[in-house]
C-alpha cells in the first residue's frame, strides 16, 4: 500500500509539472503554426490541471496527505522542469517524451492499485492512461513532417 501511495504522489507531482510546462509553452510558442500549437497545448494543460485535484483526493482517500508545494513537486516529479523557451518543434518533442514518462508512471500505478485491490483507483488511473494515449496521438500527429 505504501508503494501505491508513493506512486500516486509521483503521479500528482508529474501531472502538475507537465501541466505547468504545457501552459508555459501555450503562452510562449511562436512561429507559422502558432495557432495550432497554442490550441493543442491549451487542451492538454486544461486536462492535466483538471486531473490534479482528483489525484490529490485519491491520495487522501488512501489515508495519506497530498503534497502541494513547488519544492516537493520538484523532488517527486518524473517530468523535468523547463526554464528556457524551446522552438515549437522542440516543444512538441519534449512534451511527447514527457507524455511517454507519464504513461509509464501511470502503468506502474495501475498495477500497484490492482495488487492492492483498489479497483476504483485502478479504474481512475486507467482513464488517465487513455487520456495520455490521446495526448500522445495529438502530439505525434502534430510533429509528423509531411
Ligand atoms: Fe490561454
């Protein structure tokens, strides 16, 4: 159970970190595809920030406290912070690789939830895996050079 709680804290911090980075890119992206990228990043960060509250409440339901400070999130997150402004192409490839990390961390959490007989939580995590698969599709399709 402790392993599951620790992994849910990783999911919380990583989701927040990816949400912040995606919103940062939404604000600062430039180039001929500005409008497409701005909207794509907008849809992704809204989903990520929308999920943060439920992830934190799932941690409370497991009878642990939810972390909620920037310094703690930096310690816990598997998604690295970005302080520079990459080109639009690099923004897409960085988010694609962050999204792959999220999928792997969520899959870990899913198996831990199943092993702990937490079916409701496993179901919620499976939903997050589906949404991140869709983010991956959108990012991949956008990055494809014709
Ligand atoms: Fe906006």
